[in-house]
């Protein structure tokens, strides 16, 4: 396998120690940068699924049409009459 001249000169310099150190440092920096990014993506996806699940739960557990009001719990309301620009209960 033919190695490009630039890589061959880096490899031959100090038996490849400089190249290995450089790759190790770059790889470490990338790893330290990638991990928090992936954690943020995971949290965002988790939050989206949680919101969607809560919305579905609310939609499926509540009745669409409220039950009719009970007639036994209601008090009769007095009739209102118009008396000089104000509404007052009739006697």
C-alpha cells in the first residue's frame, strides 16, 4: 500500500510518535465535544416524546362532551324584569 509523502514523513518523524499524539489529542477533543451534543439530542427527543404522550393521555382520558347538568342540583332562578335601565328580580 502506497502512503502519501506527507503521511510518510510524519510517520517517519520520531517513529510516528508525533502523529500518534496528535491523533490522540484531536480524538479526545472530538470525543469530549460529541458526548454533550449527543446527550442534548437525547434529552430533546425524550422531551418531545413525553409531551406527545401527555397530549394523547389528556385527549383519551377526558370525555369529549361534558355530561348534561343534573336537574336536581339546580335552584330555580328568579325571573328578571327591566326596571328603568337596570335588571331587577321580580317580586
